[in-house]
């Protein structure tokens, strides 16, 4: 009886196996074997930083020569070189970018005007009265960005600010999308000057909300190379194209410390954030 | 209430385009002068609610929690607060277009909370026939009684507004839906009812949400407005009693919408009241006029306790859409521990638009916003009934609100 059962089931299995084998032969589609090879070299994080749906799609486009290997911002230089060498194409110019936070208003320097006691996510807090922070543009400190970061590059500091580790950050852009206040920007890692503020109030009334806000006093502009820093609509902005002319002078001139000189992670110079991630 | 020392008029007080500024710092404005002009069709002007000098034009806390451009006016203590003499449009001789224009120029918006410009509703697209005008006298939320007081104290004004609307739009029939728990309002309206117009006062079941537009249409006419469609597609136009009274005021005195009735209530308030408040009065001044808040007051909400917005800054002003200000005490605002969904289905029973809040909540938690759209998130009006009945204390309404905000961001990014 048992033998019969084994034979029947085995027989059915064999018939289907033959059918599948034939179908596989009949319906087989030729695919460039290099796609598999490239895909295996990629980080396979499927983060979407390159703008494509996943690493497989990147491999397909890389093989066809549509996209340069360096467009994979997650991969290291070695990965780029390996893929470029394998495909015999130029690696392209790599410009490493990282996410930077345009807010330095931790709980120690920014005024809190109300207590928020709802759903503990930034998105929900932003929808309800804009959260409890005095500054309507500032970081809500509820860590939506840290939660979406697939590379665990964001840690929350003791003062409630997300600190991006520039080494592990791959500029995938997930935090940029997650932040309801739009505080993250992806910047070339070598950009030196950064205005860590998005508060559009002008003048000293900003200081009632946050000690490290940009008051648009314009002192940074005066010493800087022409066109490097411009002050408009409430905050100063730095032009990356003139990065080579950036000077620490602007930082020392800033009365509030809103503008900083970046050399690695953000916030390393702020004593209150010591103990948080430092590159 | 008396005029405060300063009024703040945000340029965005209504649905649609914000008004465009038409004053500059240092200008003197009389009560009723425009400070912002309508920008396009779905927009209305903003008028100064007191005489004074424009001291600043800049960012100011808005009741919706953001910062918005606003005009600050230092009120002149010694001004008589008389409005400039103005033409009172004699409505009977006006064409529909002129009535619509007069209503837009007066800055009238829906006073039920959404602040949708009223004149847009007065001019429905030509291919729709409006057979019934419904006047919303069902209070939108618990605590709020401003519509109730309007009907009980100004029945003539409400009915005059209805008369203007019916005649200018050519609507044959009007129904005023009033909840049954306001017998004095029903009686007042019945007494003032004119004989030459087909106006019915319809007592409605007391429930929440009854004041929502689509709920009210169903309760009054039995017609269900299809998902994603406007009430005008079923031949109905709904107006809040406050807006109707505002229209009446335009054709009685020529005054634009510069004051509104605000319910100031809640256990955290010393002297609850319904007040006629100049638009632009800061919450701080309003609460001070009501003898301030109790020591246990913990939360100030603009709107009602179900859908209202908690305020982080008492400098935010009363705007045209502010139906009420509710001050809750600490024990009323406790946040209970959230437990997992036990799929009891109570939220499905509670949902007035027959959605599945439980499923939507699961989607919201894992950010599957596209699936939420397929489950008709757009029909959710954030009434909060699901969150109110949830035995696991899941903040469903807030999840949906955040999801809607996320979808808006995605949409804005895509275009």
C-alpha cells in the first residue's frame, strides 16, 4: 500500500518534472549573463538611491551603459572599480554625498512652547499644531528619519537631534522623504560651510525661539567670496559651486553659530552633543 | 468681547488661494477695510476687524500649527470703531453674478470650520440643477454651541440670508436641519418663518457627526452623495447657519465678515461663553476675557474636542474658520496605553462613512499609503469616531491625518 502511494506520487512528480523541464527549454529567454554578475557585485540594499527600483534594475542599466557604476552611492570605490573593470566602462566621477540636517536646535538651545503627547512620530506631530517646538521650522525630535534609515546611519542625540554618520550614510534619500519639515539635504561630503537653520523669521526675534538660529544678519556674507553665501527670505544659503573658496572666517563671524564648518559629522563641535555619534 | 490691543490677520484663513496683501506697514485702516484681496475664484479678501495702524507684516503662528504671513494691526483705543459709510447692496435688484460678487467681496466663508468660500457654493456649475438648499444647524462637534446661539438669537437674520440665497440661486426648496436637543432654536426659527417661501425646519437625531456635510444631506434628503463627488452633483447645496447669517449681514449692513460667534468652553475655562469675537483676536486675549483658565488646564483646542487642533502657541489668532475654543483639563487629556488591535470591529460600526478603520490603521502603521487610497482614505473626514470607540486606544484618527499629510507631500513632490 505504502509502496503504491510512493509510486503514484513519485510518478505524478516525475511527469510534472518532465513537463517543467520541457517548458523551461521551450520558454527560455536569453539574458545577458553580465547582469547577474554585476548584480552580485552590487550592495543589494535595494535602497533606491540611484533612482531605480532596485539593484537588479541598476545592474541591467549598467550593463547597457545607461548608468555609470558610480551612480550607486551605496557602493564603495572598490565596488565601482570592480563593476567598471568588469564591464570595461569608465567608472564615472564619484561625488560622495551625505545627508545633512538643516537644524541645530536641540532641546538645550531651542525653546519648547508646548508639550506634545500624541502619536510619537514626526509626521503625526507635524500634522497636529506643528509639534511643541517654538520654532515652526525646526526638528521635531521624534526620529522618523532614524527609523527609515536602512543603513542605521542616523542616531538620536541626547538633545533630540538626529546625527548622521557620514561614513555609513549612503545618500539614499530616505530621510529626506521621511522628514515632514524637509530638514534633510543631500550634499557633497566635501562641502564645508553649512547653515544649519531653516527658520524664516528675520532679525533677533528668532533668538526667542532658538539660540543657534540664523538671524540673517549678513555678517557671514561680508567676508566671504562674492556669491558664496547669499542671504534671502530669512536664511543664509551657501553656494556649493564656490566651495573651494569657502573660508572659516564666516563661522567665526556668525553671532549665533548657525553656520558651521563641516569636516566629517555634524554637531561634533557642539559640547552638548558630545557622546553622540562622532565620525 | 471688547477690542483687544492688537489683532493679527493671517492672509490664509480660507480654503483656496491665500489673499494677496494690499496694505503696507504704517498704513491706517478703518474697521472693515480690506487688508488682503481675493486671489482668484476660490479665494476671498480679508478685512480689518478693528481700526488701527498696521505695525508689521510677517510670519505669525497660525492656528493650524504652522507659521503664516499675517498682518498685525495695533488697535486704536480711541477710535469709534465705526465702519466707513458703505453702499448696502439692494439685493432684490441684483443679478446672480452681482450677488456672488458682493458675497465674495465681503469675504464670507463657511463658518462651520472648513472655511470654504461661500460665493463658490452660490454659483454652482451651469450643468447642475440645485433643487434643495440645506442649512446646517446641526452643531459640528460636542462642546460647540455657536450655531445654536445664532439660530436662537438671530432667527430673522438666518431666514433673511436664506431668502437671499433662495431667490438669487432660484432654489425652490430649503430645509434647515437642526438637532432635536435645541428646542429653543427650532421654536425661534418656526416663529420667524416667512409664509412666502418653502422653508422647512427639520429636527434631526442628536448624534456625532451630524454636522458633516454628507451626513446632513443623507439625514435630510435620504440621498447619499457618491464618494469623491460634491453635494451639488445630487442637486443639493449646504450652508452653515453662521455663513447664512453672514450673507444676511452683507445685505443688511454692507459689513464684510470681520466678526464671528465663537464658543469658548471646556472645564479648564473659568467663564465659558459664546462670544462675538473680532477675527484676528489672539487666543491669549480671548481666554483672558473669559477670566482665564483654571490651574489644571492642560490643553487648548481650536475647534471641538473630536476634530479640533491642539494649539501650541496662544498667540495664534481666531480666524474665520474658528468655530470654538475648548480648554481641557489635565485629567481629560490623558493618553492611555495603546494596545494591539483585537479586531473587535467597533470602529467599523462607528465609522459614519463605512470605511474599515482597523485595516486602514494597519496600513498606516507600515506606510502603505497607496493601499489606503484604495480603501477610500479620501472619504475619511477625520471625525475621530473610530479612535473614540477603540478599546485598545489606537489613535486611528491621528494615523489617518498623518497619512493624508504624507500623501499630500508625495503628490506635491510628484507634480
